[in-house]
């Protein structure tokens, strides 16, 4: 299965599908082989993309009047394919908007509470917050479950016929595994090459194992929140790497912008970009990341007017690290990670990724404000090669390298590997 390098095209930041198409070449030039689009269905009264009112109607803000929305989607997918990009869509099937016509026509498809449809919610800061614009499907025990499942299966078929290559499944762990075990194999019989990406943030390894057994191809990991010190990230990675490959991301439509998070510290921004790109098999950024956008995305209120003129473009940096990732096999697989001990471990993180006896050494300066010393002898023994070279995205050391004794710049990430395993694409 290929490594997914995903560009999350957030539709509310664009005027319409014509603007989507204008960005295909730039997205491809950065090295992305996939585009994921957030929900484009007609939304309910709240306007939230994640409150679909009708799966077969479309958000009029995203489409022109020149042709049908289906034709525009098919055209976009075709043009992406010409640039070797597959397109994924968001699959929101745990709930609909509270004003969906499905409630009137099929009330027994929903979880009922005192005779009314139940609104979902979540705990926030110790309080349970109800999402009043949503109604939860009863996917597990509806008295008309078979028809509900068939309805949602047909929704998936409808969009796969337009050319989508798969789905990013919102809150996949909140959907009964029996449903996924019905839908995913049914669709893969018709479209063997499609992929299912599970939103799994906060899941336990057991939940991830369950989703994988249902047919999910990728999960999303939580490395974005790792401080490079606590044990949880590598523990999770080592548990899940043999269950399903994962996708790392420096920001998403659910998080603050990275540039805002790091208070415009470019060293910290690039540190997180480079680390997330090489940590796991998959990698994803969201519209605007390449320009260092500061304003967080809002699934209700964001508009094209929120596009930011930052005067900055990190596209070449992204292209460089993805090219490196694609040229070193251990970086584009869910490779085992082994920590390398060295004296400045409090400030410098060293680890090896190994795949099929190929090893890559990554050295990262945790400190985004100061230089930090790295001393590492016998690189040839560590990487089992006499021809070690520097394949870092910045300031490469020339020639063959045997020992390391130098200062890393703030937030710097270095990549070392045998010349024999580097396969330039």
C-alpha cells in the first residue's frame, strides 16, 4: 500500500470548485499524492460542514452555476488524476443535522430520547456540552437497521462512482464496528483499490485493532501534541504500527494553526513540519499551512475572506522533505523506532527508523531557541554502512560522515543514511 501524502483542501477557504482546480498543480508540485475534502453536502441550519442535512444535495457556496455539482466534482477528480493525485472525501455517518428530512421520513433510524431524536455531545472542561444542531443515527439497534445501513452504503457508492478514491471517516471509533464490517468489504468488492482512513484521535489500541479488522487502511496518530520527552507517543506508535499505518499532521481543521501555536517562531514551525513528515507512513497538511496561516479554521464561520496574505511560502520546504521521505524507505513506512542514546538527550532526540534492514538516523534539536551540541561516534556501526551521507532538508554536511561533533541550530532536524539506500525520485 502506497504512502499517503495528503493535502486537506478545506472548501470554505475557496470561492468555488474553479478555485480548487487552480490549486491542483501547486499541490502536486509540493509532492502530495492525495487530496482530502471536508464535507461538501448541503448543511443544516447551523451551517456546520459536519452537520449534513442531505447527503445528495450540495453546499451551494462551493459550486458554480456552470454545471451540476456532480459534474464539477467529477471534473475536479479527473484533473487531480492527471496530476497523479487521488481524491478522498469526508464521510460523516454518525449523525445528520437536526433539521434533516431523514428525521421526518425515517425517525426510527435515530436514537430516540423521550420520543425525540437524541442530540450528541461531548465533555468539555468538565461539563457535558450538547450539540443542538445534530441528531444521532441508531446504527447499532435501529428497528429498521438494515434499511439504514443500505441507505448509507448507497451514499458511499454514489460518490465512488464520481471517482473518489476513498473516505476519511469522521469519528470512526464512535460507529459500531459491525457497520464498518458491512460497509467496507461491500465497497471494496466493487472498488478494490479504495482506501478508508479512520479518525482515531483519542482511541485505545483495542479500538484501533477493532477498526483495522473491519478493513480500515490508515489511522491518524497524535504525534502533533508530543513534546519529544514524554513516553506516550512512542508507546502508542510501537503498539499501533503493526495494526495499521498512521498519518501525522502538524495542524488540522480541528486544531489551532501551527504558526499561531509557536508564536511565529519559524524554527519551531519547521521543526514540527519536518518531524511530522518523517514520523509515520502518512502525512497531511491543511489548506494554508504552506503559507503559515495564523487564523484557526472554523467549520461554520470560515469564508474565503479568511485567506491570509502572509508574504511567506513554505511550499519548497514541504517539497524538499517529501522528496527525502520518498527516497528513503524507512521514512515512508510505519517503521520500528529505536532511540539512540547520547549525552545531550535532554535537548536532542536521536532515533533510528529501520525497514527491511535499511536504517535511517534522525537527530532533532528539541530546543527551538538555542543551539545544542550533538556528539555521536561510530556512525558506521550505528547504520551498518561505510558510506553515510547527510540527507537533511537544511544545511547538509558534505562528503561521507563517520562521527558527529557539532552544534544543531534551534529546532534543526538532521537525517543520515547510507548512500546505498537513498533512491532519488
